[in-house]
C-alpha cells in the first residue's frame, strides 16, 4: 500500500452508520460516503488485478435527490460488479479505520493478488455538487492500492460501462473515449436514418424529440451528442442543469408520479422523453390528442417495441430460429407480459429487480431484450449470433448489424435507447400514439413506505412473494382478492433508498391506488412491529 496512513487520514470514517452494497452499489447521503469511496478505490485495484483487466467506478446516486450520492462498480465486460464481490464491498465499507489495512491484506492474500501487477481503473462521475470531492476520495484509494486511475470527469453511467468494455476488447467494441462513444452511436444512427433525417417526415413519424435531462449529466451529454448527429434528428433539451437534479423532473419522477416534468410546455403532437440523473433510464410520454391527457411509455413498452422490431428483422433476414427473449421484473405491467406471450409470442422471464439480474438472464439467450418498467434496459446479443447474422449477407442483415451497433450492450443507456427507439419509429413511420396502442397498460401505482428497518421485509419468487414479516403475504393476498381479477400487488425493500416499495395494479386507477394504499398500511403495521436487527 502506498502512502496508506496519509491517504487514510484524509478519508477516515466519521460515523458508525452501517451501509450495504445495494441494488446498484452504495447509496446514501453524500456526507456519509467519503470513507466508502476511498475503500472502494482500493478494492477496485484488487478487483482489477484479480480479473486482469480494467474495471470501472461510477460516482452517482442516479435518480436519488441531489444531496445523496453513491458508487457503482463495473466489471471488465462493462457489466455490473460480480455479485459474489458485493459482500466483500459491504464488509470493507463497514469496518473501522483501524481494521482496514488488515482486511485489505487478507483480501489480497485470499485472492492471490500480486500487488506489483498493473491495476487500471476507469472513473466517472455525475453532476452532483458532492461528486468531485467523492471522486478525489476514490482516486486516493486507487493511489493507495498502487493502481492507475483514468479520470473521465463528468460522464453518464453507461458511458463508463461502455468505455470499460471497449478498453478490455482492445477497441473491438469501440474506441474507449467519450467521443468514440458518440461517434459509434451517431454513425449507426445516421446510416439507418439518413444524414438529413431531421427534415424527413416518414408517414406519422416526426423526427423531433424533447429531452428532459433531469437537470443531470444526461442534459450536457445529449447536447454533445447533437453535434455528432448533425441534421439526422431534431432534439430540444430541457431541464438541462438550471434547476435541481431530479426535482420534479427526470425518468423516475415521470414514471412514479405518472405526470409530465415541471417547466414543460406540454403540447399535443410532440414526443417527449425523460432521462434519469445518470442517464441510464429512459421514459417516453406525450399528450394524447383524443383525451388531452398525459400518456407514458415505460420500459415495458420500450422492450415490446424493440423485441418486435428485432423479430421482424430476423424473420425478413430468414434467420428466425434465433432464440430471442424478453426479461422483465415483477414491476412489469400485466398487460405487457400478456402481449409478449400471446401476441408477440416470445418467451418472457421474470427476475428480481436490479439490472445485474436482468442482464445475466438476457445473456443466456441468443438475443435478450431486457427492461425494467422504470426504463432501465438494453439488448444483449451473443457473439455466435453476431457471427450467424454476418454469415447471411443481405440488405436486412446489414441493417440488423448496424442496428446492433446502435445498442450499448453493457447496460441500460438512455442515449442509446433513445436512438434505438427513434430508429424503429421512423422505420415504421409511427407516431408515439400509434406505438402506445400496442397494448393498454393496467392502471398501477408505486408508493414508498418508510419503516424502522426496511430489511425486515424479505422476498422470494422474483420478489412476487413476501417471506417476512411472517403473515404479511397472507394479508396482501387477502387484500388483492377483494380487488378481483387482474389485480396484483407486491412489496420489496428498496436497494437504493431507505424505504419499502409497494406496487399495485388493477383494472382502474382508483382501484390500483386503493390497493396500493391498503397494502402500504399493512406494511407499516407489520414492518414497524418487527424490532430492528
Ligand atoms: C438502480 C438499479 C435498477 C433498479 C433501481 C431501483 O437504478 O440499477 O436496476 O431498478 O435502482 O432500485 P430499488 O427499487 O431497489 O431502489 P438507478 O437508475 O437508480 O441506478
């Protein structure tokens, strides 16, 4: 360890709060995180040596409020950290400063790491006011671990995932720079949509979007992308940093509140979309010309659009025997699952919340389309599938390969997803309203319940059943039964916020709201009554 004591003294642990590696890494109030960042910097150098590749660290709290922050660790293929390392992270995060060096040395020994080996770590951060300070703490950790930090400054989360994969494939996946990322995506987009696509209306598709940047990193990055897209798409960016991050705007706000973000001149005939705070989620919405109301197209509708497009391309290319599937979570709207199984006739799998689970399941198929209802998702295509597509050389397969280039396969990416969706809508000549008509969502409601200790709620069956507190699931079942057919509810502890989440859907909005409320009341009653661990 280099200058360990000096670096530790700058990044010492201040309090005793216990923190665990959650759904997508550590997340808490930014003031609680300095020592975690330092420790994870050291851990990153050990992980890089174990996997003998560059790994990534992203400093962000994504959809959480500005005063929060967090850290996501990224493995060599650009995917989320190997889950078996999560408990190691949690252990290192929670021990005292005095125990730290011993714990690190034990880890080095246990993993058989030679600290003389090189250790490269890519680091990115979002626009939060605390991110710069926390990034310095990560870099202090990397220095202590005698590794090399490549600081990319302010980036979206998916950009760091992308660049990690690029560097580890020696550029085969793309150039490991931010400009390389824009170039790859924009070149594919222009090939598919035309250099002057912004001026070409295709039937009901109008080539203009309004992007809600959540006052986060997605806004400046969308503007940078615009330079590369040239005249192929009209893009107006709002909530571009003048307001508070994620406050009354962004994908999480739009999805959970089911309404348009603030400061929006909401008009019929326009296509709107929201990024979240680190631009790894996307939600589309519009004002319906028939009822004048807000309508939302979430991750489920995006998955259906992308999967049906891929199915069509594979069929036209006469390589339809490819195993194409969709992966969802319990949050997927019942209507979407029904549509996928009965109309699209594609296999659909349900896994627990967290991109790491969806990504892993998707990779088991030749082509896996995965999306969480909250708009977090992408498509994975296996190497053998790409080789198969390459073998059938015709116009359709060329188009398919370019379409695959448009996808950031490492993780959900709002920028890449937007380009994918725009490309599909143009190729179909469809308006957002037509896309929305694929199926009708069952009315639903997401709410948060604050309890003494969210960890008393545990779940099974891909989070569709509650295991503890004992008796909670029976009470939920009894409530759901009262609401009749097509009604459903489940609860789970959040892995990014200090709350238990309740999801309910039913045949009317009133019923979904009442169902969620009744379930939330039972959660407060039973979870409160269980003593803290
Ligand atoms: C993260 C994860 C997502 C997950 C979301 C909410 O997203 O990457 O997979 O759906 O948290 O998780 P939870 O319900 O456990 O709080 P993000 O965009 O916040 O990083």
